[in-house]
C-alpha cells in the first residue's frame, strides 16, 4: 500500500485511497508494450477510474475547435455520401429496377387472374431459407419459457441473439440454468468453438463445437443450441413438418406477411411439436417463429424468436472474449 | 425535423465525450479519430434501433465500446489498452457522472477538470502537466524531475485519483 505525505499539499483534492502495488502494473497507459491479457475483477474499478481521467486529460489537452468542426464535417460528408450512393442507381441497380418492374407487372397480372391467392407454404419457407443464407448478421429477440405439467412457469429466459449462417451466433442476456441463476451471461459460437462467459467471469468455459452437447449438458440442457442456428432451423421444417399457409397478416412494422403453420409428422426427428412462422412477403425473410416442444413427464417449452434486423459487421464478434 | 438534421445535433452534442471515451483506451490518437468516425457512422446506420426515451450518450458510447473490443482483438494488445466489458462499464460510469457537472457543453463541463488541475500541487501536478500538456513520456519526466521511473508512474496515477476525488466534490450531492 502507498501513503504519500505530499498528498496533504493538494488543496481540496482529497488523498486517494491506497491501492495494492500490484494493481499499478495493470495500468498500461504509462508504458509501451502489450497491455495485460487479464486483470483481476477487484482492480477494475480503480483501473476504469484511471482510464477515465486518462481519456479526459488527453481530450482536454488536444481540444481544438477547428479540428472538432473538421471531424464533424468529415463525418457528415460520409453520411451524405452513403445516402447518395444508395439513391443513385448503378447500371446493375438499373437492371435490378427493370427486373423488379417486370416482376411487379407479372405479380399484378396474377393478382387480377387469381385474386387473394397466397403463396404456397413450401415456397414461403424456401424463400425464407434463401434469405437466411445470405452472408449477413441478423439480430433476434428470443424468449424461452418452460412449464411444468400443471402449466406453472418454471423458467423464463429472454436474450438477444445475433446469428450468421454456419453455426455462428452470440447470445447476450439473463439466463438461468436449472437451479443456477447466472444473471447476465454471454454465449457464443464462431463455427469452431462454443464458449460461455457469465458476467462475473467465473465458470467461463470453451469447448470445440463438436462437443457442444457436453457443455450444454453441464448447464442443465435448458438451452437447445439447435434453435439458435435460425437458418438451419427453418431449413429443416419442410422435411419434418406439414406446412400450410393459413393467413395473410400484418407483420413487423405492419408489413404484409404470410403466416405458415407447421405440424410435425409422425416420424419426424425435430423435437418441436408445432410451430408457426411469419414470413415478410416483400423480402421473404422470416420475421417471427413461435414453437412448442413437449418434454418428458408432461413438461413443455415454448420458443419465441422475433427478427429485429441486420446487425452491422463491425459490432459482431463471435470469438470468445478471452 | 429530418433524421439527418437530428443526427447532426446529436453528433455535435456527443462527439467530444465519445472522443474522450476512445482516448481512454486507444494509444494512437489517429486510430481514435478513425474509430470515432466509425462509431458515429454505425450509429447513423442503426439509428432506428435507438430508443429516444433514453439518453443518446450511453447508447453511442456502447457502440464505441464494441468497436474498441473488436479493435483490441484485431490490432492486438499493444495498440489498445486493456479493456473488457467491466472496465469499459467503469469508464462509461465516469462519463455518466461527468455529464451531471455544471455547464451546457462538454467544454463547459471541462472547466471543472481545469479547476481541479489548478488545485493539484506537488509532484503529481508537475507529472501530469509534463505528461499530458507537454507530451513527455514517463522516462523523460523521470530525467526532468530527477526521480525514478516508477515514482513518475505513481505520481501520475495518484494525480489522476486526486482529480477524480476533486471532480466528485463538484457533482450534485458531492461533499467538498
């Protein structure tokens, strides 16, 4: 611990509390070289405080009104350029518009010939699979509710899911496993490795993706990872379920959508007893999935996935954080 | 008001605090400028996800934090200071408290820090002045003050802690 007599000279800047000597080495702002790979939790409040002041002092001594205006102008130019790029059709987009017009004309013709005709369920699901296989990151809100035979809710998980084709996903949210309540928990999979990281950093684990069942069984098998690869989940529906379009209704943001009902066939492999999907008619994207699963002993589980939109690649990292 | 105009107001209100947030974690100030631009570009692209009932600052700093974590993984530990969610949360907490200080703009709120710097005395004041105002490294400060390298580090760390305590006395409910 440190005590410095000169602290008494510092006016109303109260003497700082003594900190363990070892913590000083975690402050990587004062020396070159790599920063520490890990810092003990008990040192993080002090480290965060040091870094806050470090940033403030750097900002204070580099404040420059002209530079500030310059960075704002650059940013706004980039935003406007993005808008212009989206608004000016490229030659390829021009052909895309012609194709779109042709498609619209064909659709309108069909509309008059066969009014109120709904797409087939297989076509709607195929479009959803094709859309989900695009090389983009997608964000969903997921709710998982388990009930006992009397209908009493046993557990309720709500979390954000970001997913990408190829068993890449990331979960951030409050989860409890059996009797263990972890509070904030992160689970991720980068296609090769599955990892779990509770907010307190304890019990963190990572296993090869082939051994994912082993890791999940260690957490009470409450979370079925099969649901989290949404592309794979939807792709498997036509094999195991009788599908039919039951209605046209307003989906996300009031967009025209079709509701597809799925009822499991007798010898199906998938565990979900029944489900319904809402597919956006314009994009083909599945915007909602509601599914029920029957478990042994009269227990049941309800899964709800709501699509929130595409995620910026800059904000996604599926690799384990340590 | 058009979204683009509204966004410009938000940028003007928050760009300085986000820049300071990034300077707390990135060694290279040019890299901090790049990430600053990237942060607001991402914020613009996903603006429909921003809940207008909540303050914009923590939301945009959350984006900056995610970009920092990604940069640390991509660029390595010599370019980005140690950060994880907890440390970034602590830094963000500093900014949440800082915005409660008197003043309408970030620069006006910085007056509190200027005042605290004015009250700092002894080797802590000298070390902070030489490091942040004159851009000297710890080794150069050690030579200038004729003290050891470790002593310089301690003076800087203790000086920052004193400034933090001083700022806290200026916040609503703070005891001088």
